[in-house]
C-alpha cells in the first residue's frame, strides 16, 4: 500500500508541475515575430532635424557648462526667446 500511494503522489505532482510548462511555451514566439516596428522607430529619430535656434542654445549651454535640469530649463527659455525675437522682426 505504501508503494501505490507513492506512485499516486508522484503522478499528481508531475501533472501539477507540467501544466505551467505547457502554458508558457505558446505565448513566447508570438511576441518575437513582430519585426516591422523596429525600423519605424529608427526613422523617427533620424528624420527630425534640429533648428538653428536649438543648435545655438545648445552651444550657449555648453559654454556655461550646464547639465541636467538646469540645461533643459535654459535651452527651453533660450529657444522660446529666439523664436519670439524672430516673430517681432
């Protein structure tokens, strides 16, 4: 009787452990098959050119040695002022 209960326990354990293994194998390949999205994201990055105002403000920020939040704030205000200056001319 000990031997039969041991086999029953082993069979039950193998069924419980095999279930998740079969469930995981069907979803993974579907996520990897989408290769069309990768080239589209690289096109966006290369197609956007920086304006003259942006380049000039970046140079000024470099000269001042600004980094991080301070640089971002300076460039934002600089570009805003440069564009406002063009509109008034």
